[in-house]
C-alpha cells in the first residue's frame, strides 16, 4: 500500500527523534512492501522564525492531505518571552483544534526491565498497564474569554473552562470503546466538588456509563486521582478526563514508565482514512516536550517517537503486524539492556547508547526478528 505521512519535526529534540522514527518507518516500508510518501513541514518555534506563524497555512494543508501526522515537539527558551505575539505551542494547539483531534490516547506501561528506572517502589508499578484518554480540543486551552488586561488596580487575566455535553460524551465514548478491548474498567476524572464544568462532566459520564453496562465505571476527583496513580497504579485501566487534568496527570503517569522518553501518544478525531483496512486519521507524537537542554546532542530517547509510529501503524493505518514488529523490537532492545541516558543505570550494567545507537538496535531487530528472543510482556 501507499501512504501519505506528514512529518512535523518542530523544535528542540523534536527533529532528532522524528528523524529516528522516519528511519524506522523506512525500514518497515522495505520489509513489508509499503511506500510512504513523506512530506515535511514547519511547526512551532522554527515556523515562527521562518514565517511568523507557529502553524503556517501550508503546514496545515500538508497535515490535512496526509493519512496521518508524525509530530516531534515544539517550544524552547528562545520563544518563551511572555510578551511575544505568538508561541510555538500555539502551533500544536491550532493543529489539534483545526483537525478536530479531540481524543488524545496516552498509554502507560511499565516495561519489566525498566521498573528500576522509576523512583516509585517496584511492587507498585510492576504490571502497570493503563491508558489515559485526554480530551484535547476543549476546556481551559481553548474557550473564550481568554485574555490579559490592565485595570487601575493592576493586571488581570482570565482563561475559561467550558465544556458542552457533546464534547464530554464523545471523548467518554472513545474511552468506553477502548475499555471494551482491554480490562473493561473506566475511571472518569473530574473536580465535581468544586467546578461547574466538572459537575456537567460527571452527569454526562453517569449517563454514558448506563449505556455501557459491560464496563465497570468509577468517578474520582482529580486530586485523589493524582494520589492514586502513585499509590495503586495497577488498578487503573482506562482513565478519561478533560484537557488540563489530562495534561497534568499524564506527565505524572510517565514516571510509572521510567521516563517521559518512553511514552507515545495518538490524537484522533472522527475522520476516516479512505484506504482499504485503514482506520481514523490521527496525529502521533511523543508526550515528552522539546527538551532544549539536550537538543542537538544525540542524547534524547527516540523510543517515544518510535512507539508513536507503532501506534500510527496500528490505530490509523490498520497495519497490525508492522506495529507489532516495532513493539517487539522496542521490548527486546530494552530487555537486551540498551539505554539512553534518561533510563540508564550503571548498577544494572546497562549498555549506554545515544539517539542514533538506540534506533540502530530497533532497526536491527525489525530486520532480524529472531533476535527478539524475549517474549512480549503481557
Ligand atoms: C502535551 C504538551 C502540550 C499541552 C503543550 C506543548 C502545548 O504539554 O502535549 O502534553 O499542554 O497539551
Ligand atoms: Mg503536557
């Protein structure tokens, strides 16, 4: 098959890790006989520098015309001036909003050989396998009024937390469908003891729960959820929550996986890809940011970007085998002890590799699957 992929590397370590994901994509293409037509475009800080806009019109067009998007990261100290007209992050937010990618799926698993890389006690995290579904196009990130102004008594600012019942329902439905193919448990997270928008969230969540009686539903408050994620992470299967809560909880949850450098994500809407066997159009990105402190040094962990590509194969392109080839290669590379600096441990006699070196291991294992001796963890 022939697929069109938009490649948006962005800023910081974005280009480095995206380059590695593209190497893996080419390996898969050769091995499984697919052609990938890649179209690279500017987004974020680099786009501001070159065009004045964090999401130039041409980038949006490239993204719209693709079957899926491979995204790196945006942002950096160079564009951090609070008085600046626009910010790199605005490019990513506009992309999510314009493409109506309202459901952000962030799977968190603790690889058995990375358990030591997390500061959390091993018995708590071994076997963690959860999926956060974060609402991505509503809430505090987008609603108006959203502004800053000055009064006689000083500076003021406002952001608005608005949700419609349709926005709440559709993201919960994504969660229920995922839970059905997993452990059949869904946790809806809100702050219904304080926020009006959360009381609507809970009301709608209770209605959608009644329509999904085969799934066990629990409702918890976001502050308690932050605590339970550390105290009893294994109890969670699918967590569904609004935009801002999801942003915060997924950075926290990444600690369970040993490093932010491990976590992929998929952002989906409702647009179907018009190709046989394919599913929904989506944007795939590592959840780590642009990590400007290590950018350009070949030190970043490329596994989140590579796993994001694996998610794209499975969730958007319907290429299950290709996705599994990536997952198996990632698992066995970790089991063989290869580590970038974010997950490296001297005591465990790990083999330290750089960004490119880690990807060499992955590619070698995709090309020679007999090297994946280690069975895939359940
Ligand atoms: C994320 C990031 C983004 C967000 C930033 C870069 C705008 O933190 O994807 O989690 O807040 O959504
Ligand atoms: Mg975030």
